[in-house]
C-alpha cells in the first residue's frame, strides 16, 4: 500500500478573526478531496492552533503558507520549499491552487 | 440563552433596506450600540472601515464579513444582516452583497472562548450548503438556528 501524500499549511491574516479560518477550512477540504493527509495551523486572534511540528514539515509533500503577516516561529520553514499563496486564492480556489502546486513540483522533477 | 452569548436571536436583521457598504455598516453600528454590544456608533463604524480600507471583506456569492477589534466594542458578538436588495460592496467575484456577517470583538479579550466560536463560524462560511441556506432563507428563526449551530460546531 502506498503511503498517503501529506499537505501542511499555515494560515494567518491581519486581524485573525475571519480570513485565517476561512482559508484553513477551504484548504483542508480541498486537500482531503485531492487525497492528502492534511494538517493546517492557524495563527489567529485565538493564538496558534494546531501547530505544525518539525515532524509534520519533514513528512509533508507540500507545504503552503497563506498569510498576510509574517507568521510566528517562521524559522521552522527555513529548510523547506514553501509555496506562498494569497488568502484569497486559498478561500476562493483552494483546489485549483493545490493542483497548480502539484504541476510545479512535477515539472521540477 | 446565556447572558454573555456572542449571538442572539435579536442580532439577526432581515430585509434591511440599505444600498451601500457605508449605510450597512452604519446600520450595524447603530444596532450594536442599542443592543449593548458597543458604546459608540462612530467608533464602531471607524473600526469596520479601518479593516475595509486594508481590503474589502466582501467575498464570494453575495457574502461579506466586516470585522473589527476596537475599544468601543464591549461584548464579542456576531450580527447577521440580510439586505433587501444586494449592496454594491467590493467582492471577490463582483457579485452584490446580500448576507453580511459582522464580527465585533473588543480590543482586549479576557479569554479566547468567544474567539473560538467566531472562528468556527468563519470556517462554516466557506461551506456551499451553509451559504445556500443563508441566501435562500427568509425565516429569521431558521437563520438564527443555523448560525447558532455553526458557532457551536
């Protein structure tokens, strides 16, 4: 049996009330639909939730940041390829955006 | 209903006759003061507009989520407005805004309990089922029920 692909993401908007969570939800649903194991960290007004661990990052096939601010603990991502997308793309076109990232990764191989 | 609930039946307003974003936010601010959510109409409007000026909170399919964290707000609250006619309010798909979820949060919050409720609602906003019920329903009790459920999801 092949191991499921894993997608992790971090979402954070300026005020941390609405767009952070809308983006997180859209990405989560789209990634599941595309067959990924998924974990999404949110940095919102309620603090850091569902924090991505070093292991999460090491295991991930795709790492996404949908942020409008510089996230906390951003140095975790230093040694990884991070795909930066807008919160708007995450909310409005999560599935299309993940597919574009898949194509980019495929073309680099 | 708990006294400190973020959302109550009287926070739902249907058939609201406003035609611009400014009118809509003024309506919300006025009601917020009346309901004891905020202490200042002007402060609340300014709070919303500060966020709108960073980028419109209109998104897809007729929904907008103006929000503010300002010192005039004294109780974290969610208010729901359905407009009589769509409002010209910049959105991601250019459609007029019909359903407005206003999120009002004090500058200083003692606990994250209310913020968690609001984040659950924000997650629900991207659900197609939730959106279509909100758009199609003109029954205030039904709207109250599904928003209440989304908050406590």
